[in-house]
């Protein structure tokens, strides 16, 4: 598996149909058959979000997976559970009310595999690549707001990344808040 897109979901029935339709039809799945998954983490929703996710999963079992949490962990906790239960070499994160271009997964995957790097962030249709010259162990915190927006990473200060390599996350004890 090349890519796992992790989407925490909490009480989002009013936006899920549009978001889900947008995600399951990503061009990535046609370009790289069998190489991607969308992992939805139902963060103890008390609306119909879980039911909607189950319906979608029945229609697209080869593209989707669902985790139902028994307690609300918040978006960061739900993302961490998604990472633990996914199998992609690269992770992508997005919120359940985000709408993205149909080529979102494909473009980010191609950007991150074009040259060795730890992270890529998508922002308004463009992919921003993290430089590979940073020494994360010595730097403590990586935060380049001009290139990456809100990306900060280290063991103590964990942040949001939109296309990370699994080995980078696992070796650095990185998670989401």
C-alpha cells in the first residue's frame, strides 16, 4: 500500500456526502489501483455519520476503511488511531468537511515521491515540499512557515503534516494533537 488518507469524522452528517463522494473518486485510485486507502475514524459521533460511513464502505470496500471509536479523542487522537490502523507508506490527513480537487491524492503522492523528503503540504491547489536538508534531531522543532504553512514537528511539539512517509513518523515518535 502506497498511500493512506486519514479522515477523522465527528458529527458531520451534513457535509459527509459531498466530502465522501469527492474522496472515493480520486484519480489516484485509477492511476495506482490497489495502492491507496481512505481510513475514516468515526470519533464517537452521535449523529448519522457512522451510518453514512458504513454505506459508503459497502459501495467502495477496496478504497475505504472505517474505525469506530468508543470514546471521543478529538481530531488529533482520531488521526493517531488512523495511523495505527492503516498500512500506507505515506500518510495524508484531511478534515471531514474539506473539499479537495479530484487529483488531490495523486498530486501529493507524486510530489512526495518525486524526490526523497519527509513531508508535503497541500495548500490552495499547490504542493509545498519540505526541504530534505533539515536535521530533525538537532533542530528540535522544524517550522518553516513561509514554505509549509503550519507545520511543526518533533517529539514534544507535534503538528499537522499532509503527506508524511510512514518511516519518518514511526522513527520520530511523531503524532497528532
